[in-house]
C-alpha cells in the first residue's frame, strides 16, 4: 500500500533513540522528509546518520528540550524555515520515573506534567498555525497502554498520559473542520531503553531478576512477547498518513493484546 507520504514533512520529537527513532526511520522509508529532535546532540547526530544511511533520505536534526517553551517554538520555526510546512507532528517524550504514589513529591508531578502533557500542548500550539494555513495536517500523540490499564508503580504515567488522551480527543473534535486529524498511539511493553529501566526497577522492588519480571509480563501478552520498536512505528506512520484519512480521535493500542478491556 502506498501511504501517500512521499515528500511530506514529518516532525518527530524524542527521536534520537527508542520508539522515536524507529518512527522517524519508518517515515523516511516511506519517502517523507523527516525532522528529528532530542536534547543530546551526539545521540541526535548518530540517529540522523543512521536514518540517512538506511534510507537515503535527508534528515533535519535539531536539538530541543520539549519542557522549555522557547526550545519548542524554535524547533517548529527551524523546521518551517527549512521545509516551508509541517504535514505531520508526532509528540513523543521520555516517560516519568517509576514509583508508587507515596514515594513521590508534588514536584515530581509537576515535572511529569511538563514532560508529557505540557510538551504536547506546546508542540501543538506551535505547529497548528502552519497546518491550518496549509489546509490540513496530522498529529499523533504518543502515550502508553497505561491510559487503558494502569500499571503498578507508574502512577505518574498512568495519570498524566490520560490528560494527553483528553487533549487528543478534544483537538480531534475541534480541528476536524480544518482537515487536521489528531490521534493517539498507546504502545505496550516494547524492547526499548525505557522499558529496560522499568524492568530493572520492578526487579529491585520485588527482589527478583529482570528475566523473571520479563517472563511474568510476557505471559500476560497473548502474543507471548514484547513488541519491537518498528512494530509500534509502523502503526504510527499509518495512522499519521493520508492512507488513514478518515481516522480521527482514535486511541490505538499497539500492545500484542495486553489490554483486556473491550473499549
């Protein structure tokens, strides 16, 4: 299937590694012009080189801290200065630290809100004027399966990412008239550095090994394994693409069947 992405401009934040890099690579494989961003310059340059080498597509690599308003605005300004438009925005950032509620302080909540909710808010504020002027666009917010099925010791993620879903659904309703689609993808357990951190934390808390924790989790997944970053990326790229032109306001689980609820 031709997803209709050739020469589209896709911005992917948090894309120097993990799911973000996999998403950027998947867009590049479809012929999109890709802008990637992250805080660390070295990892960002390496990711851009890997994507160029794999696809032959030019990649715009821009440092950005999505918790800083000026940095977010600068990112979008640089992309539009280079390409003249933004067709797709994928809002992605690292997850907040794992911990049960009583181990957290109010400032931990404030940091999580800035990292996962306000970064999405600011990116949308910055990109939407361009999308409206050009006659449309597509936004995909990255959340987690925990918005449907809260996970132990992840109260920050369980809570703050739900606010992103509320934002996503509201924007989908408000911006449909402007031909701007807004959807969310909820990855399940996936082989990334972030998940490796969560597995180590759980193993320490339970006094066991990472291998045993991993086995306990995968037994709950009907497909019997964790996901690969490219499997999540493929779903995001499709959802963002013109091939999904009538999909709007969706919260899509990509979790191997982990979440058992019917909604």
